[in-house]
């Protein structure tokens, strides 16, 4: 089976005879391991040269070995004609040759930290406290014109990747849940206080964010996306009652729209799901992804498989630090086998994954070994009880 066939089978009621594999947050992995993955300079990720970007992504995909690829948007054809990258005195600029406008490009920082090392947490200076203030910060979503989007060439890179990798790998696109996006309005403290004291205001903001995210889903469909990764953060900090009111309904709205567009949803619930299992599964997500055990809580894949019991596809949550980065090869092999066995108990509706992004200290060779081991250990066509 190809990787794409394995993914498709995992989402089918009968499950997959061969287990597919992925890492989560491929873009973070590429950022932190650029020099190990490609000899191209870092600014190639910004180049308007379609063929150069296509070749770059194919090269990197070949070194990772997973069964998915990210469906990217790209510059319009008009932008490609006007833009170029220029290196001057060690600095890189994106230059518009028609207007003379220049943009200084920043080299990616390993680990994602700001160049000065300062905190990147959101601390809103003034918390929006009325619907009118929220409306100003979250304007009405503009309708998405699929025909114009594709005619302008924004889907050209994704189309080339589908032509060269689409038969072997499934295309994935990321979105954030409406509740998680509220963090960027109020920061952590403000959001948690309002969730307790003024939940109706949080609900209103979620509704505004939802309209934008629904638009993004149509864009993802235009790119040929098959899987939508829904990132849900901070919802574990809510009580079960607040989660059912402030987070779950908006995730449900997303999964409904994803289904209507003929795609599959993966709900990545960050943090401890205790007390929220049924509400999480009731969102209607096709697949559930969870973090590995850390931060004082445990999420054992065997227990999760028992709870899910085939009602959704289950993604693995292999420990990105304790096993992928620091474990021996035998420990990595043993944990993959254990997780694959749990996936078989979920009716083989399973995709092997890791619980959080690959760390900067994890070598590229180690990630490739992980993918190769899954393809080997997950190839048993027999169903396990």
C-alpha cells in the first residue's frame, strides 16, 4: 500500500492493514533542522521561484519518509513575475522589481524563539471588553473566491506537489480552533478570567473567529487537502462544563464543515483530557490526536484506545523527548510496537504519530528511523484483539 492508501484505509470503518506514519508540525521540524535536510540556503523557503520551491519540498519530504505532506499556498503568478530575493551584505531581501519595495527577511530561529530571546507570550495591553471592540479586532470574514484564488496561481505549488507526491502521500492543512484563537485577543490570564466571569463574550469572539476559519477550510479544499489538523490549546484549562460551552461547539462546527467539503478532521487536543473524553469525541472529529504524558498528567495510548473503541481514528502519541530524542533504538522500536498494538485494538483505525513536535536536538536520521520502523512494524496484515 502507498502511504496515501494507508491513510485512507485508517479513516475507513474497517481500518488499515498497514499502519501509516507521520510527525506533527512538519514546519517546526524543517525550521529546526534546515541544514540537515537540504543544502539550500534558508531563504529558499521564501523564493517566488515555483520550481525551486517544489524541488525543495520534494527533497525534504524524501528525507522525512512520512505518509503526509503539507498543502501550501503560493505567490500569485503576478507576484512571481515581480518578486525576487536578493542577498546584500549578509542580509536577504524580498524585492518587488516593479515597485522597488523591499522586505528584509529574518532567518529562522531554532526552537522558534525571538532573536533577542524575549518571551513571545501574548500580553494584551488593553483587553477588548465589548462586542464592538471584538468586531474591530475580528472583522467580518470575506467570502472566499475559489475560482479567482486558483486562476491567480495561488494553488500552483500545491498542484505540483499533488502531481509528484499526491499518489503516495495524503495532503494536510492546519487550522486553529476558535477558542484557541481567542488567546491572541486576551492572552492567557485575560482569556481564563473572561471564561469564568464573562463567558458570553468569549462565545461571541469564538463565533467571529469561526467565520474566518470556515473560510480557510474552503481555501484548504481548493489546495486539494484531504486532512485538516485542528489545533486546540488551553481548552484543557477549562472545567468540563466550560469546555462543553466555550470550546467543543466550535470544534463541532469545524468538523461539520470539513465533512461537508469531503475532507477528514484531526482534532489535536493539547493538555490533559481528563473529564472531557465524551465531549471531545462528541465534536464529531474523524480522528483524535493527543500529547504524550508530561506536565504532571499521563495519557497512555492503550487507555485511549479503550476509550475511543473505534469511534474515531486514533493518532499515536510517542514521546518526542523521552523516546524519539533520547531513547535507544530498541526503546523506540518497543514503543512503536506497543502503540501499533493499541491502534490495532482500535479496529486498526490508527495513524502512528508523535505527541508533540520533533525537538531541535533530535537528529534527522532518528526521525527517518522512526518512520521506517513504523512502516516495518506496522505492516502486519493480521488484526490483533
